[in-house]
C-alpha cells in the first residue's frame, strides 16, 4: 500500500522471533513531539499488564512519545513476572530511543495467553527496531497481526491538510467492550487533549464496541488515538473524520473475522434509546444461528426475530419489521418474498440486515461476520 | 429401547406429513386420569402460541389430561393465524380423545419459525394418532426430534415402585432460560400439585437452564412435569429423582448439540453465590473459543480464564484455579503440565473443566458441547 504517516510520526517493524513463523512481530510508533492521546481498553476482569500500565499512565493526564506493540504473545495471565517483563519491554525501547522517562512509552501485546514474554528477544531487538524507523505505516500494520488474513489501514485527509491514519488488528475473540482488537489512530491535527479525550469514549462506543466476531472478549484490547499537534483544522471536521476512520477500521475487523467470508451490517431503527438500538444490533450480529444462516445465504428471518426477542430491549412485536438486503421479510407477521431470489441477493460479500423495533426513534449499527467451518478449524488448531 | 410409560400414561406417534422427510412428526401423551403438572417456558419476548396458551392454562391451577407435540414447524411468528391454528390443533386432539374441555389438552410445536402450521394435515391425523396409543414412550420420543441425532429418554424407579420417565428434544438454539428444548417428565408418583410446582422452578434452574449449545434462545421451549398420582412414594426421594432425571436429560441434550462430538461439563466452585457459580459455568461453556479448543483437544486454559473474566462474577484472580480432566493448569499463574499428555486425555467424549473462583463457598455446574465444522454445516443448510 505504502501509506505515509501523518506529520510528526515515525514507525518501524521487525521480526524479533516471537512468532514461530518468523513473521514480523514487533512494531513501533514514535514521535519526536509530545503526543496528546486518548485511550480505551478491555473491560475483562483479566487484564494484561500492558493494559493496566497504560491505564495508569492515562490517568496521569501526561502526553506520551512512543507506543511499542508485540504480536505472538499476549503476556497475559503470567503473574508478577508478566508485570516486570512488560516494564522491561517499555524500558528497552525507551533506552534505545533515548527517552528518559520510561512512562512515555506505551506498550501493547497480543497473541497467546499464559506464556511468558520472551523478554530477552525483545531486549535484543530494541536497537534494530529503533534504527528501522521510517515514514510509512504499512510495516507496523503488518507486524501487529495474529490470525488476521490481511493488515488493516485506513487514511483520511482534512480540508486544511491535517491527516489521520488508523491501523488495527483483530480477528477472533472480538466483541463489544474491547476484545482482541488493537486499534491505533494517528493524526497530526492540532487538538487539545481534553477535547480528544471527550470525543474518544463516544467514538469507541459507536464503532469498535459494535463489532463482534464470536462474543468472546480479550484481556489485551485497546484503542488509542495519538495526536502530534502539527496541522490546524476545524474541530467538528476532525471529530467526524476520527469517527469515520474508526468506523472503517471496525468494518475491516468484522470483515476479517476468523473464517469469515462476508461482512454483516445490522442496522436497528425505531428503538426507545440508542443503547437499546446498539444492544439489539449486537444481539443479531452475535447469534451463531444468524451467522451460520448468513454463511449459507439462507433468508432465515426467524433467527433474527428470535435474537431480538432474547436481547432484552423494548420492541413492539406487532409492528416490528425485518429486511434483508433491503427486502422486507417480516412486518408483524411474515411478508411474502421469493426465497430463491433473496438467497441469490445474499450471496455477496456484504449482507445488510435492517430491523425496525417500532418502539421509538433511536438507531444504532453493529458489524460482524458469518460463521464458517473455517472459524472452527482456525480455533481448534491455533493456541491463542 | 422399548421403555414402558409410568402407570396411568399412554403415548402415541405418527407421521402427519409436516416433515418433508416423512419421518414421525406428531406425538401424544395422554392419561385417563387428571394430571398434576408444573411448567416452565422460554423467556424470549417472541413466544409461540403454544407457549402462551400453556402459560395461561398453567395460571388457572387446573390439572390437564393430554399433551400433543408436533415437530417440523414451530408455529411461531405466524401472527393471529398462528394463535387460531394452535387452538384448532388442541381442539382436534380433544375431539378425537373425547375430552370435553379443549383446555385440558396442552400443545407444543418445534421446528421452522415463521411458516403456517399445516393444520389440515394435523386435523386429519388426529383420529389415527389417538388410535395408536400404547404403553411405550419410544415412538413419542422419536416424533418430537428435529435435528437431534438420537432420541432422548431417561428412566428412574423409586423404592416404592413409583416410576419417572423423561423425554426431551434439543439440538441447536439451546441456551439458558429455555431455548429450543422440549422436555417432558412423566411420573406415576403421588404428589400434591403445589409441591410439584414448588420443586419445578428450582429443578429447571439447575438442570435445563444450565445447558447451552450456541447461546441462541428459542421462542418455543418448555419443560413440563406431569403426574398421574398412582403410586405412593417418599417426597424427598421423589424430588431428588426428578432432579436426577432432569439432569440426565440436560446432559443428553448438551451431548447431542448440533455437530457435537463431546459433552463439556463445567463445574465452578468457590463462588460468592450459587448464581455467580451458575453464570460463570455458563460463560465458559458458551464461549465459542473454549468450544473450538475442546473440539481440537487443545488444553488452552487462557480462553477459560478470559471467559470467566468477562462473565461479570466476583473472583480472586490471584488465587483462581483451573483444571482440565482433573489436571491443574492454572492457579493464580500458569502451572506446569505436559500439553501433549493432557491433549490425549482430552481426546474423549467427555471433557471436564473445573474452575475455583476463590471468592466463596457456592458451586454450580453447566453442560455444553464442542463446536465443530459440522455445526456450521447443519445451520447454514437447515432452515430452522
């Protein structure tokens, strides 16, 4: 792809030998400037040391300078040792970068749970990683992958020239409240840290938290936005562009779910509240029966109705409406349609399910993927 | 199998032509005596007319005389028409049996959602069904199956000679709060209706509601116990035997989940409350990643830990312990074990996962099955 980073950012990647495949497994994002940032992380009780450490740094309100990510090992459920290994990881990078305060380096780890981080390999790789810094995002986007089939990068440019680059990984164990998903958004737009933090929670809620692949949640997830403050822009335009980039990354993550062959977008309207709409949309996109029907191009709207019924949201069953690829299949009672024709319309890489709860005016969207035999194969054979 | 019904019961089955396969799809349970009964049904907002009708009858507190079940069509999401069709279904059976009050006949339907019940076929079949009554449970147990690979019957005899026979169906869409699960338990033991109703909620909570196949819930599920009051027995022995029969049926349902190759039993101890223990056990047995690992005989305890972390229960992570097939794999931090040997021990039809939350003294169990490529195949191709 060859996508240049926003002003004031450098990135690097290399293979440190964590992944048995020998593929790149170490990525660095760095700025010579202090970076404003906002952060969201997993709500799983089990949290990797990188999550806990970044959270603590976040509450200090201080800017950061670098973010280092390793794939192939989550350094999670590794006891006290894992906390020290994570600290050492940050320390090795800070030293190689000549950064005095090790807290200025954020860390992220993704991969197998419960194995000790090969800290010697990381320490040994740090100088070469720092040496490899350049202006493209692509190598870093590749190095953060685990079972992802492709790297995920999204770019946007604002009217005044400010730029936004998002990179993410995510594949299995992806689910609301930040599951195995790492998402990093970099911008050179000038923005006050408080403003950025105010936006971020809402952006994450309507984008990354609306993606589900398998309903499992990971202890390592985080979404971070970093700004180098180099280019002036209009605030409202920036907020919208950040949300747009986050949404496109969320869609890419859903589309690339383990074993997935299609992106499922569920749009819920007529909800009593935005929360209800989001909960209902996620309930549909999470249902294994809906996901399997989507895989088989089966216009089985009964499974959608039943998923809504179990979602715990307010709806008016006598007026509730469901459509598949824009074709109404249910409206209080079954609507006549041609199953063969609709099945052919479903046989694409993008399936759109729309549900009107007939209970209010709020709406919400969730993204997911179909359930294929390949998902089972990947997860029966791969130790995450 | 040829298992005789308890005293005071007759059963029948035949193929009414609802299933395209021509297999039996109509079952009758009948008694010449008034039957004491207790009832639990789905909590899905979407409820089939049979569920609503039985609920209403249940609140009357009156005994019943017969239960008729059809498979191949759920008569759900069929609007007003479905309500009348269900009433007609009960009426046809009452007439053929010579029962004056149509409310004395309970109904249950399972199968595809959203298609009109072929009421003419059912009406035509009613006299032959009534004619076919005999003393064995087996034909009825077969006629209630949908994608089940085998019929599910459990028998128990009390010391005084009273008997209990349970029959059930369940395969996909099985999940707590009564998903596509029909379970009927018949006994000739003398028991007061109020006593039976007092027990039933608790029995269902610790047995059928602890089974999950895919996290989906069905609008047609019900569990009913019926007593013909013919043989005296000790009350406590009866309560325990009923729970035992319900538990064995629950295990059979889990073991026969769509595409399943093994029964997974998750036992949670050290919980702050029974509710916490049950919630945690279900969270583990529901996780697609745990289920896929079980399928691949992968001792991937990280996925179990992460499922507990997301379950919303109280636990002490520093002391939490996990074992697989009795081998401790985690206790606050990873415990050394031989992965190859443990994987070989997991390669059986019964996998036992034990989790000690280290937060109290309560315990609970849940049952489920592994996730195989066959599950996807069944659900991508079968319109439920």
